[in-house]
């Protein structure tokens, strides 16, 4: 019996509420061998106060040494085995904009780009065209018809759009056409199996027709495709944990991950303040809230140590507004580490805090990598965090007689 099945058997519906906060890429690294990480450098009196009555630890998002993307990182946090439930960005992007994907749909991300007369890419983002131009171009491409399949093109943001192909016996194991740099032509698509090879024939027809439509447009006269994936439905958070869950996030991709696991997405948040307002407004309507904070990761990716510290301090100032709602369980963690020194996601274990009346607070008093290492939880797999949150919310019955 798998771990998720056990939780599924034991989960009960109760009144208690869980607020699960993901500070994207919160784990960091010192700039010097004896220095402190971003989280340890930040002045965080409120996080530390909460940490002093919480149990702390670190978590491995996928496995020791493996650097995760945000998609698998989040799936692990929600208790799904990220190795078994690896889902492509194309699917996440389509779900992120609320496209009603059906099982076996193939989804990919479109980048509108600029190419010269020889097909050489001169700008991979077509000068980051406006979302309104992207919307018009997506509408044009959405009119493309290919025999035997349904094609959908939807705008996402700036130069990004979503392509969805609906038909029989298609595969999503397809390489990217985006060469990732300018001065090159788009790469031919490669499929790993018969179904994917069959899909490529359709995609190539689509690209050809798209090129004809876009050839007269400026600056976006071509499309690049990446993140091909086939949509499969996973058991939902409601089915596994009997939770009435809600997602509060600013960026579409995280709403996409939330929709993938059947969460309701609460709209209307553009800033952290908005997110907290949305949380307050809907606090009575749900028993599980996933609240996503993006800017910790963005600052890390930019290599901006100071900015990451500032984002953490800003979150710390607002934490009390969340705690005022008196959730029964508070989880604060990240989907992976994003140390500024590496300017990218990394494999380092991620700080984890779990608060509840029954959490058995440990001796670690500060929410930071060093204290988390001394915490009562030790180093755990991210997929165990949901089980712990459920247990702390007294939502799990005992196993066996
Ligand atoms: Zn992330």
C-alpha cells in the first residue's frame, strides 16, 4: 500500500484549518563560507516568535542532490510523488490560465519570437510583446484547422501563449523547438515514442500554418514551442485528504499546479497584501489554504541577496495578519532552495516550520537553515509534510486496531 493510500484511508473531515505557506525558493546559501543565508540574514521577529512554538526541520523536495523545478517541487509539498507525477510545463501553463484540459490532451508553451528572412531567430521573446498583442495573435492562430484534431491557442502573458491539441492516441514526449538562444533556427521536434511522433506531424502542420499567418506580423513573426506534455488527471486533494482546498497565488503557473490537484483557485491577488486579503475573505469557506509567495525565488534567480532578504523581511511583517485568523495548523516552507549565489534553483534541503497546538515544539528558535537542521523534524521528504499537517490538524485516524 502506498503512503498516499494510507493517508487516504485515515483522513477524516473536521472543522480545523490548515494554512500552508510556500515561500518559493526560500532555501538559500551564505555568500562566504562563514556567512549567513538570506533567511538567516533577514530580521524576522515574527517568524522567529512562531518558530519558538513550532517544530522545525528541513525537507528534500525530490531526493538528496536533485534540483527540482517549481512544478515537481509543489507536487511533492502536496504529498504527490514528484517522480511518478512529473508533469510538463505545457500542462501547467494551460491549467494556469484556466483552460479546461481533458485527459490525454497535449499541451505546449508557445513563445512568440522574431526571426529574419532565413528563419534565424533574432529575438526569442519578440521584444516581450504586450499581452494585448499576444491575445490578438493567439486569436488568429486559434483559427487554424487541422484534419482530425482540435487545436486551441490561448494567450498567457507577454510573449507567451498555450497550445492545446486534442485528438486520439497522441503523446507528449516531444523535445522543444526553442533553441534557447538567438542566432539559430528553431530545432526540429523529436518524439520518443510512436504516439509522440504522430503528434509531431500535427504540430509541424500547425507551425507551418502559424508561420503563414505570422509572416506579415511584426515583431512576432514566428513561434517556438516547449514543455510538451500530456495531461493526466491525478487524484485530487479532496479525494486523498478530504480537504476543501483553495489556492491563493499571483502567478498562473502556481494556480496551474493547484488546479492539477483539484484546488479551487481564489482570484484577485496581485500582491502579498492582496493575497492576505483574499485569505481573510475566504477563511470560513475552506479548510486548507495554499498561499504562494513568488518574490523570494525571483530575487534568488536574479542573484540579488539583499532583495531576497528584503522580501523575507516584508513577509515577516505581514505574517501576524495571517496568524490573527488563528489557523489550527501553519506550515511555512518552500518548494526548493534558490540561493542568490547560484542564481538558480538548487538541491539544498528546504527550511520547514510546522505550527499547531500539538506540534511538540523543539529547541530550535529561529526560522533559518542552521536552526532548522537542529529542529525536531530532522531532514524529511517533502512528500511527508502534508501527512504531518493533517496529523497536526487532527484530521487522521489511527492506523490499525
Ligand atoms: Zn519554485
